[in-house]
C-alpha cells in the first residue's frame, strides 16, 4: 500500500521591506485637514479621537494614522498635554497669501520638517528630478520599496508645487529670507540697546539643541518674525525681549 506524500505548504510571498516614515499626503492635503480642525477648535486643544471625528474617520484605522502622522510631521499641529493644538506654522499658512514670502517659507519649512523629504531637498538643491528619478534615489539610498518610493516622490513634487517653490521645469525657486531671528539667550541683563558692542556679544552665550523652542509670528505685508527662546522662558524675560525689540526699532 502506497502512502500519499503530504502536500508541501505553499510558500509565503516575501514581505515588502518596510520603508522609512514619510508623509503619505501632500502638504496641501494636510493643510486642508488642519483647516477643518481650525474651523472646529480654533486655537483650542483637541484629542486624537476628536481629530478623527472632525475628519470623519475611525481613530483606529491605518488611513487615519497616516493622516495624523502627516499633520504632525509637517508641523501643522503640536502636542499640547494629552492632546494637540494647531501650530504657529499652520497659522501662517492659513493667514498669508500663497504667493507671499511668508507662506512660501512656512510651506518649505513644513516640507523639510520631514527628515526624508528634507534629505531629498538637500540632495536636489536647485532642480528636482522627475518622479521616477526621485523614487529611484529613495529606493537606492533610503531602502524604500518601489510603491512607497513612487508615492513619496509624488508627495514631494505636489508639496513643492503647493509651496510655490517649483517652476514648470522643476527648478527649485529659492525663498528670499524675510525673517529676523531673535534669541533671548543673546540678550544679557548688562546688554543695552545703546551699546555699540551689543550686537557682537552673541559668542558669550551657548544654545543647546533641544533646550529651545521656535515660534513664527505673522507680521504685516506677509512678513514674519522668528523667535528662538529657551523652553523655560519666564514672563519677566519675555517682557525684557519685548523692551529690547521696541528699542531696536524705535
């Protein structure tokens, strides 16, 4: 009597390699999501379930996780306690004309906030290759799988177009600097605005990455002021900065 040989198990298809984290949505899509949150919560805080409800999605779905990741990665929402709130960057994108330097700068900052997209723009400083070329770079250098590489290439191109920094020939248009960075750590109690050497005193102070926060304050005519300050800044110190700035422009 012949014994039937057991059927060998069907080999499983090899899993695609996991690609590095990168937004699955272009910047404009995420700004549109943030606008929905702004309409609902304005400057207040909101939770993950409330974000999902506003976007009419299930908070446990993978598609919602991707939408939330893009909002955070672009810096459109900030963590606030146990929830989130809309960021200063979003306020600029929401209030400034799309052709303004302030909008273009904030949009470009949002794109480069993603380490993957920022690295690509560091490689392609003046001209963005076509999507196939960008996808190939991601596959080779960042070990993306083919599908995710193509998706990320499309996200980058669409986001740069929305930021108004990509022309019809895929040349990357530089954004003119229109901000003044002010660090509270560059102002000492003994530094006065009428001292000619005050501007040269910055070398006396050190600034450690992670100890500071950065805020972008919208001004008139599409301009913004960028303030870099320590996370434990006290109210009297903030008032001091205000007095120094008032004296500088007065």
